[in-house]
C-alpha cells in the first residue's frame, strides 16, 4: 500500500490534529522499560461484533502460535465505535489499572492519553522491528506527537461508504446510486413514495454522528470540511447551515433504532431487503460477506452494492485502528509481543480481510483482498485521491469536542432544531481546545 500524492493533504490534517488541536506537553523521554513479564497479555478493544471479532480471533490464534507461553486475555467491551469501551478504559487508566495494550484511533483521540502521560512512546519498538519503512510516512506522522510515535496501526478504514440494495433501488425507479446530497434526498423520497421499505437505516445514536460527518463532507467538499478542524474554524457559516439543513431533511427518512441495535442491525436491513440505503464505514463489508455464524454470507452485486457516500467521490474519509503500550502495563513483555503481532504482515493479512479494512502496512498481500476490498486498495493508492479525517472515529476531533458533538446530535434527535444543532457545534469547536 504505497501512498504517494496525498502527502500534503495528510500532513495538513496531521498538523491540525496532532499539534494545533492541543497545545500540551507529551510524556517525553525514552521508552519506559518497566516489567518485561510475558506470562500474559490483556488486550482491550471494542471488537465484539461480526467481522471485527473474527479478525481479532485470527490475530489471536497467530499470536498464540508464536507465543505459546503467553496467555491471551481478550478484554473486549461491546459497543460500536468504542463509546462504551472508552468509558471503561478511562476509569481503568485513572485508577492506574491499565490493560497491557488497548485499541485507539489514530489521530486526535490519542492526544488525551499522551497529555495524561498514560501511554509510552514506541520509537524503540519501531526501531527494533524495522517498522518505519513498512508504514506510510503520512500515517506515522498521524500517530506521532513532538517527534515520538505512540501507537501501532493495524488497518485503514473508509468512513464514507454508501451501501445499498439494488433491488429496492430498481423498484423505486432509481437507476444509479446518488452522486450528490441533493440526488440523495431525491432518492430517499422516491423509496418512500414507491416502496414500503425504509429509505435510510440507522442504528444507535453514534450512527447518526457518522451520518453527520458524511453529509458535512458531501455538502462542503473536502477542503471546507477539513477546514472545520483548524483553529478558529467557522461552524456558523451559511455553508454549514445548508449542510445541517440537508442533514435534517435526510433524517426524516430514517428509522433510528434503540441503542442496543448498534450498527450491525442497520446494515443488515439493507442486505435483507428491508432498507434501501445505509451509510457506514467499510467494516460493514466484512460483516456482509463473512461466513456464519458471525457473518451474513451475502453476495456483492446481488444482495448489496456500494458507492462513495453522496457528494464524496474522489475523497477517502479515513480512520485507523491502532494499539498502544500503556504506562505501567502489568505484563509489558506480553504487550510488546502483541504489538509485534499487530504490526506484522502476517497479522494484518489475517485480520483485515475479515474486518473489512485494508492493511496499514505497505507490503500486504493484495491477492487476499477481493470485492470491495480490492476497490478500497485501488482508491487508497490513487495518486489524486483526497483525504479527509473521520471526526467521529478519532482522527481530527479531541475527545471533548467529540463528546460535545454527540451531545448536540442527541439533542437534535429529540428537538429537530437545526439552529440549536448548529449552535451546539459552534460551542463544541469553541471549547475543544483548538
């Protein structure tokens, strides 16, 4: 996976998220040698759902084969996008009871852990394992702060994917997936008027946040969207008002499910022929095509198709899952062995086809990535691809701004007031520390 032309765009995002977002002092110094206990490794993540759990299990099996003397403890906490898991993790870190390694999104999300001195820099680990040459430099920039690297990425995901049911679109007289936000609203109305299906499926509240970032990108364009995460960004502009008005209109065609439903139920509605559209990250692909009991065993081009979310063709709204080394990890040796697995070509090629993502390494076996994942490889490697960071999935919003945006969206789901939503977003940016 060789990334060439987007360097300037990614570097710009990295500068915003890792430097300007929070003017804090990192936990400097050399890597803490601590305990080298290899008897166990407790790995904390939010990978409990179909596809993601299968990918984690595949890496676990490979890890156990290579580290027969190390007991693997899967400390995953259920809840899509990590909302519940991060709350549990925060409590553990505050009480100085860290797991041996925990999942974190590359980008601004890591800054809170760095600021609190809760994770170690991993420069020595990268040097010992010759990793700097196998990761794209732009990704290393994104997980670095003040010249130090703080996590080990396992994948790259795309947030801006529109999944759709071709049969329902045909019944609604829609000849192609909508290319713009205006086209999308027209298509949603057609599904409602001409079929008895749900136009756009949603799950728990965070899927409405995920939808919001896609509508903002689709209406504003890449440059204006990225500008929202720079210091002094203007969230009160007429362009943002227009995007939020479109968001409100789109939400009229959704059915917001209970929090327990999460993303899987909403995505499943599309491939089961109950909903026309779902906007969700490409982890949905692993769920769709994976084998039972965790996967749905569905067929691309028959049960579902995909396209860039409306208005975003040519832009890769990205996020990356990574693992860290907490300060005071009780089994530091086990943690380092796990990070070696996560960073390995073998581990990433076992994990990503099941997860529905592409490897973070540049030397992956491309023959393993079929269907949508082959398309993702091609898109990621296009010399003219534009990059936008997913705010909901940790790239360019601090945890405070992330929480404040979620609060504003939650209130909007109750009152449907666009002006109040926009004011909430303005306040979230103002109080974010950027």
